[in-house]
C-alpha cells in the first residue's frame, strides 16, 4: 500500500516539502545517469531487411527468437527488435518508418507498450496481446505473426 507521501533518506514517510524536492531530484538524476551510462539499444534478431518489424520487450524475447525458426520454415522474413527497457527507451521511429508492417507483441490486455510506441513514432501498429497469465509459445507467436501479415 502506498501513502502518497515522500520518503526521506532512511525510507521514513515525510511531508516535508524540501525533503520531497530533494528525493524527486535524486530519482531524476538516477535516470539521467542511467541514460548516460547504459546502452538502450534494442536487441535485433531475424532479417534486418524484412518488411515486417516485430517489437517487444522483456520476457517475450526468447519466444520471439524461437518463433523466427518457425517463420523461416514457412518462408516468412521478420525483423525482431527487443527493447531492453521501457523507460528510457530507444527511438524506434526510423525502424517503424522502414517497415511495411509493424507488430507489437506484449503480455497485457490493453496494449500499453503498443500505445507508447504509437505515441513515440506517430504511426499505428498492429498488436498481438496475450493476457491469460501464460507466456507466449514460439509456435503460437509464429502463427499470430503470420495472421497479422496476411
């Protein structure tokens, strides 16, 4: 449960305005430092010249990489970008612009990551969502991707 209050250096709740400003600035600096020191580039798999771009993040990466084998067997070329972090995230505008079809794969009902991607690149994307609590399987993803392309 959250109280909505800020915390001090020791984690104790506080309503002190100066302490709040200090803690918010501290968190903001952590993001700035991370942006400067981490590599935010997406991991890329598949055919870099493919007309179909599939974007995802997190635990879907393994199933997507495995799905590429199924797709290749069926003669379907796909480029996969797996984003390591949602915030901050890489600029995917050029990647989406270069693709004929962009599909965002994610495990939730509303397509929150797809919404973020659309907002970033100002283009609509196709969506493959799963929200039954079970991870994607590679063959299932391959079938879903082929269905979107068709």
